């Protein structure tokens, strides 16, 4: 067993962990297109890698990743799987309900996919009200925004762009098709920043990439990952 992965423990080992700790880490992602170069699992793979490393450094146990998320906007791209917002909300809440039974009071959700945010916020509100659990949501591209901006330009921080691709190159190099990297400037809605409306990715980007991807390297991925982990460890210690 590993001391920092709940799913590697037996129930006796879990009982011991839960008698001493009231916190766990829950990674969640998506199974959706990330352009022609990146694997569909990008979001849950990154969330899981962050969760495992943070767990190892802090001793707060990580759960297995929830791989599916809210990805309706990417459904023109083969292999993408989506689940409804209300299903994700209930699913996460059910997981938290089980954790509440074992005395868990705090859960750090590492969210790897922006489309999951609203249902996770509702789940967090309900967890507080219905279970007495505080669920905190960490997203690497917002929680570590300043550091990200030092390493990548705005056009390199979009969906499947250089920042995300670099993390993939560092963490899952064997699954990145380097000969298929692409830059694509996404089309803007004529009322961009004036109204909010649902749009499909296909209406804005032919390849599914938002911005510049060609500058991605595994070295930048490692620097970014190390920076994110540093931040994450501090956040966990404060929580
Ligand atoms: Zn992603």
C-alpha cells in the first residue's frame, strides 16, 4: 500500500488513516478533445498527477480521479464523453456523502476541467449545508494564475494550448503526437465580452485548439508542474 493513496489501502489501513486525518484530495477531469496532438484524458491525467504528488508531499490521501466531466461543447470531436451538470453535482455529492460517514470534514477537489466548475460549486455549497463538509476547489490555471503568466503568454494558456500541452509532454510524453501540434486563433463571437451564451468549440476552432500550442516543451511542463505543486502544498497546509 501507499501511504498517500486511499484506494491502495485495505479497510483496516483506511480506518487508521481516517482516525488521524479529516481531509482527502479528490481529482476530477474530463474525457474530451484536446486538439490533434493531446490525448482525450488530458484533464483527468493532469488533475490526478497533481493530486498524487500533493498527497505524497503532504500526507493527505488522494482518491482515484473522476474521469468524466461536463463536455457538451466538445461533442463534435470523436471520443469525447459528456455527463450532465446535475449528474456531476449528484455524483460528487454522493462521494462526499460516503466520506462524511467516515469522518471526513474537508475535501480538496482538484478540478482539471473548467466546464465542471458550476456543478462543483453547487456540490460544494450542498456539501456544506447537507453534510457539514467543506469542499475546496483548486484549478491550476486560476489558482496559480500569476506563476502561469510568468511562463506562458495569454495565447498559450487557452484550451489545449502550450501550457496544458507542456504539462502533458512532461507527465505523459508517450501520448503526445508532436507531429500534430497546431496553433489556431479561435474565432470570436461578435458580442464577445457583452453577452454570455453557449457555443460549441467547433464554431470557434476547427482543430479544437484555442491559441498557440507549438511552443510547448516538456521542460516548460516540468517547471509549471513544480510551481503548481509548490502552490498546492501551501494551500493544503493552510486548509
Ligand atoms: Zn483541458
